[in-house]
C-alpha cells in the first residue's frame, strides 16, 4: 500500500516526553511517581522534573 501510494507512513510516539510526563504529574497532583522501563541513571532528572512529588524506585510502596 505504501509503495502504491495508497497509504502514508506516520511515526507515532507512544512514550510521552519527560516534559509531558512532568505536566501530567503536576496536573494530577501526584505525590509519588514510580518510573518504569528506564534505568536508575535517570533518577536525578526525574526528581527535578516531578518535584514536589517523590520518585520511588522501591519494589513495594505502601498505599
């Protein structure tokens, strides 16, 4: 279909950017953020972006 010109290709970013995630955390009033699918080397950037929410990497989080 692409080769025949009957369809187009558009990239779709399924993962929000850090700024978009920070806006979501802020708008929800989240107190704790539990990042998934990224390494611990990003923790300081997350803490800055999501403040005043806490960033937790704990395996268990009391509710």
